[in-house]
C-alpha cells in the first residue's frame, strides 16, 4: 500500500485590521525597511497622534525618527523640505485638515515647485499626511475637505484611500514615491475594520520592486454594475457602495468607481465605466463649486459625450463653511441624496 504525503495546507495570513492600524503598520514597515524614513508632527511621538496612527513608533524607532514638533505647521513643512533636499524621506502629520492651512504657503511655493525650479535636480520625496473630511461630529477646522487646493497645485500627487488594504499599500507607495505626496486620510474610516492578507500586501515591497498594480494613478472598480456609474473617493466611497446596495434592491445596477488617486487621475478606468453604463454621478464631501467633483464631471463630458444618455450629475457638500455637528448629516452626501440624483438620469429612454 502506497501512502501519498499530502502537502501542508497553506498558512492563513489574513488578519483583521482597522484603517488606522493599517496606516500604523505601513509606517512601521517602511521605517524598518528604510532608515531614511522619519515621522514627525504635533503629538505624534509618545502619545501616538490624536488618532493613534503613530502609536508605538517612537518606542520602536527612537525619538530621532518619530518625534513631536512645536504647534507650527509652517515650520513643520519647512523642516520637511530641508530634510527631503538632503536625503531624508520625511512623513509629516498635519493633525487635522484645516490645521494644514498655515503650511499651505510652504506647500505651494516650495514643496510643489522645487523639482520644476531645479529642472529635476532636486527632488522632494516627502509625504504630507492629512486626516480630513467629516463624519465624526467635529467642529469647524476639524472636518474640512481640502483636496481641491492640493489637486489644483501642479507638482503634487494627491491620494485618498478608502479601504483598509489601500490604506496600507498606498501609504507605502507614497513614502517610496520620488515626488511630494499629499495623503488624505478619511477620519471617519479610521475605526472601520476589514480582514486582509497582510503577507500578500507586504510582498511587493519586500524586495524594493514596484507593486504589480500600483494605486498611484489608478482607480479601482469597487462594485460592478450596468445601469449607471457612481464615482467617489475617500470617505464617499462607502456611501456610494451603500447607495448601490439600496439601488440593487429596487432592481437598478450601479457600478462604483473608487478614484483613489485624485492626482494623477485615471481617465481610462472612469471613462470605460461611463461608456459602459451611459450615466454617471460624482460624489464628494467637499463643496461643489470649483471642486474635484467639478473637474471629474468636465473630464467625463469631454471624453464620453457621445456615450452619455444624460448629463453627469454631482452630489457634494454645500457651498458653506462646515456646519455644527448637529447639522452634519444634512451637509454630507448620503444615500438618499445619491439615489435622488440617480433618479434624475433620464431613465425613460432606457
């Protein structure tokens, strides 16, 4: 009797991670992989940051590589510029979206322009981490959606992950990117949890080779559909998915595109979806006037005009300062507002 040895079952490498822990793990993995990576900002040291994204990094890597700064965002950014010019890869935390505005002059005048100013001789490989957007019941200066300012500034790469897996991989990609990256972290997603294959997420970074499917410059199809396309990024992706789920119960198939990379923008994926469905709604928490949502609508209308069965619509925040917490649910795009927009997409001829 011949006994055939069975191959051992593959090791289960899936773990349950929160969005915040995925970012923390990405920072730790990059700091372990490259001694040039440093992390600094307000309260990011022993405290671990307001949202605990840097928890444990100072204890593990020392105060020279993860440290607190004074409450001076312009100074934080200026220091990052000098470090990046001299071979260090700084990652800075702005603590809250609207707290980054004092650093905006540094970002626009130096961070975004240094490579062009020096004809590519001086690169600034730095990452500006910004917890942004609403959904946490915060007050003014704590819930801004400021992506349009950065997207309008040539020389910046602007990213907004919406899943736990993307939080990990996109932050590691951003740290390794040769040019400055504004990394927008949706605060309301910090406590969301997913089961992810952490070993598989780490694998493309272990031998310093580029990821097989990099997220920078590449959107993702978050849900397949045939009747209309919902286009969102960051905190609005989960809302779009909820709207698509509600629409499915009514017999309507909505595709959801997660932009992920605001700049550079993936026209190919977005337009392929819109040409397939013939209808589109763009969703964003930021006020709609002169916004990223406006740009996406314009790009679709220019590239997909002859495939459209209806004008491209937007569901955004209102053109007002961010409201008080009790009014937040009126301001933010919700499932009902999205479905109302979908209903306006001229269905009578479909």
